[in-house]
């Protein structure tokens, strides 16, 4: 991203205490922005974030919920760019609490959209998930609809000129609540490590890569797109074994003595990960390091010029599905985990010291 895009801008991050939100804040400190406002509904987390950045005079932390429309309007006043990271993201919890998920993922996103329109925000980037593709659960369905709300907002501006776009992530490896935290906890206790299904494949990206995708998308966005970064693919069985091989000795165990037990896939859990549907293929572009899914009703986005730098293809041939991509070989996966310090980050997040 060019520094000129963010220079002297006022930026708001919702869900600033979440995994992606926190990383995004760290990256934004590298740019010459005028003001950075951080919003989260976790009192303790936003307090510690405030303490962490107390010497940065251009950073202000706000305790509040995106469900509260008046609060969102107040913190969005005078803002140029909103990075909307706040959401409920745990699949099983969402099944038990569907109405709460609707309030946050849908009504909360609507509040962000309305605040952006009324406050003259220039760009809004909504963070989404692979679970929004052919959703099998409440969380995925709400994130799909939040994407649709963001895209449709571009033609419901009523005289405003805000650009609304989304980014769609695969698994942010090592993020809070991820399978990596489960593996680390199980290895620390001497095993066994539980594996849902050895056939399962997933796209992975680091927290750093996720934050970079969000920032780059803000600069590229024309309105209504969904940006999908190109990612590595892994087998979950390889991830379990690689984590054991790298981590077991640090806890005083021999890797061969840590067993892997298959427990079967959870209800609604897919064996593969989808980041693009077959229908979306026909309206997608390929750039050097990402795909761009254009709006389905492109004809009503007449003002948008959907051309981008580093364009490779204007027409894709197949959807982006983990089972159809070549997974990382085992040794490369171990090197990936080690070089990017994934396990170190996970243990720091879990406050574990081997």
C-alpha cells in the first residue's frame, strides 16, 4: 500500500481487540495517518489496548458495541476510512445464539453502513470469511448477508459517495479460537491430539497477511467487490503432525509418543474450504496476489471502473476450493510454521510458556 493513500486520513477500526483488528492497528501505525479510533465491546481488552497505545496521541479507544447505532454514528463522525472487523465468528456458539449473531453481524453492519453514509466516510472495508460461501450454519449465513449488504450499499447511497467493499478470508492460522490453539493445549498436556477428518483441507494465511489484504483492498476498492487473497492449502492431518513435531520437544515429550485420535467432523463442518462459488467465477478477475469478485448486478454500478493494477485474467475457469488446489508438502508446512513463528504467536496469545 502506498503511504499517500492513508496520509492525513482519519481511520476507524471496529472490533479493534480481535485478532485481525489488533494486527491492523499495528500496521496502521506505520502510516502517517491523522487519527486512529478503535472501537470494541470488550471492556478489559479495550482498556489494555488503551494502555498499550497511551503514548500515541492520535489514537483514541472507545468502549461500545456496533449494535448501538448512536455510538457508531458518534465514533464515525469525521472519519475517512472504516475497517469493519467486529463480528461474531464462532460457528457453534452462533448456532446456540442465532438472534445475537443477527444483531451483531447484520444489524451491526447496517449501523456501520448508515454511519458511513451520514458521516461522509470515503471507504468502508468489511471483513468476511470463507464460511459465507455456500453457508451451512447461522454464522456463515449472516456473514454472507453482511457481504450482500455492503455491496448493495453502493447503490443505496442517496447522494453520498462512500465506497463499500469486502474482503473474504480463509483460516487465519494461529488466530484466537483456531484449531492451532486446541492442538497446542493438547500437546502441552501430552496428548492425544484430536483430528476431525484426515481428508480435510483448508486455505491458510497468517495474521500479517490478513491485515495486508485488508489494507490493500481499501486502496483498490471501486465499490461492491469482494477481495479474496491467494493462499496456501494444507491438509489438517499434516498440520496436526507438524505441530506435534515442532512443539512436543518444547514441552518435554517425544513427538512419536503424542497420539492423533480421529473424532469425526463436527455438524455442518465441510471437508474442504470454499472461497469462491461456481456462480462467482464468471464475474471474477485474477490479480497477481488476489481475486476480485465483482458485483452480481454490475450494470447498476455504472460509475465504477473495475480495472486494477497487476491484472492477470479477466475471466476465471473454476472456483477457488481447497480440495482442488495442491496442498503444501509436509516439510514445507513445517518450515512455514517455523519461519513465520506461528506457534510462538499462538502460545503468547494463550499465555503459555514451554
